C-alpha cells in the first residue's frame, strides 16, 4: 500500500479510537450517575455526613467520658428520658454503655435508687427530688459524699375524670382532698360526686415524697386514699371513676387521652394550666395531644414544679466520673433538646 493511501486510513483509525473512548466514558458516566461537574465538585468540596455537621452532635464534645458498662437506676419519672435521651447518648458515645437496673425486692423510685447508689449497686442515680439529710448522712458513714446535679425541670400534674366539671384547684384544696378535709366535689363547686383520691405509696418514689413534703406539709394521707402501684394503673382507674383524682409527673399525664389535667393555682380563681392552651378535648385525641406549658414551668408561674437530678457518688473513682459524664451529656445542647422531646423542660 502506498504512503498516500496510508494517511487517510491512519486518520480514520485515530478518529474511531477517540470516538470509542469518548463513547465509553459517556456510557460509564450515565451508568454511574455522575457527570464531570459532579466529579470536580466531589474532589474539591466533599460534604460532611449529617453526624459530623457543626453542633449536630454536641454529645461528642463532652470530655472525660469513661469506658465501660455502668449500672444506673432510680426515679420512675425519668422513664421518658431513659426512653428517648439515653439511646441518643449510647449511639454517640458507644464507649459509655448504660444499663438501667430495677431493685429486686422493692419498687423503683428516687429513694431506692439513691439507697442502691449508697450501697454500691449503682454507678449513679436519677432522682426527681433533692437528696435528703439522712441520705447525705448514710453516704458519709460509707466514706464518701453525694452530689446532686440538676438537669431538667418537671412539674406535678393533677389528673381527673374528663367529665368532671370544675375549673381548677388551689394547692390548699388539693391538700385538703388528700388529707380528708374535702371529700365531695360539690364542696369545690362541682357536682355531688364523692372524691376518690389515688396515689402511689410514699416508699415508691420521689414524686410521692415531694407531694407529701411540699403539698401535704408532712401530714399523713387520708384513709380514703387508695394506693396503686403505677401511674398507668391510676389513669385507667380515673377513666372509669367519675370522682377520681391522681397526681404524677406532668409528662406522664398531660398527653393522655382518657383523663383531664386540672389547672392549679396558689389562690382561688388564679389557675395556671399545666398544658398549652387551648385544651385538646379527649374526642380530638390521639390525633392531637395536649403539650406541656413550658413557659409556666420555666417561670415558676405553675405552682408545683421541681428539678430532676443526677445523683453522683463523690468517691474519686470511676463511678463519680460516670455520674458527672452522664450529667454533662444531658446538659449539652443536644441533651437538653432531647429532654424537651421527652416532655420535660430544659434547664438551660
């Protein structure tokens, strides 16, 4: 073949080769879902995954979090936090493993949790009331101190049958009901219906201890009070008891469909609702649910509020490190937001 004929053939072969390469790259790009702009963009500006975005995971910023499995326990009012907040901590800080432990021979509660902490059965405790003087003394006898770290705001809500027609109660009237001085709703402007008060036993937890101390002024419950084991049991009784009344941690009461939470006040007629107005009727629930009156809880306008505490054993050992770390995790921006999602009011 002459050189004159070889040149067009070489040019044609080169063009075919370039076309095949370009076509192959175009096919690969279509199959992989990429184009040149995406390739250039990824090589120069790689986005962070959601978990690594600034301030998206403030759990990661907490220092001195120990490694290991740590037993904790205490207040039943903390149940929503254990359900919502603690899994978030576990997901972010896998080295800090948590195990909730119930007492084997008594009901769980703030008091039993603190006692178990003193006895060396827990690394830290959750409490819905401040540490008592006798608990401080028992810890000192064991050679260490106790510290309480507030991490959330809670309130006590008073629940009644949804058909009970009264606008609210004063704190003194609530005391009179549970000490037996008032025993019919007609004495409070309602219908002629006997009042049936329900409560958990005082040994069952910090909520009852707080109620007896702050509301009843240390007086004993009336013989008319029926004691129940759980808030779930009490709310079931209220649904079928026209004159029933019960108190519990606000997040356990406010969203419920089968009862009505009563506004409370320090003086007659000056009632503050524990829920956000307007009240969601039972007929609208569960499509809609009542939500906590956060502003009233934070400002102290609602008359029965309290702090939730992490109780730490100050012994200079791993238990102290675990308790402080847990409190610090709850006090992060992320922890406080999850506390709000759990139905409580953030403290900072």
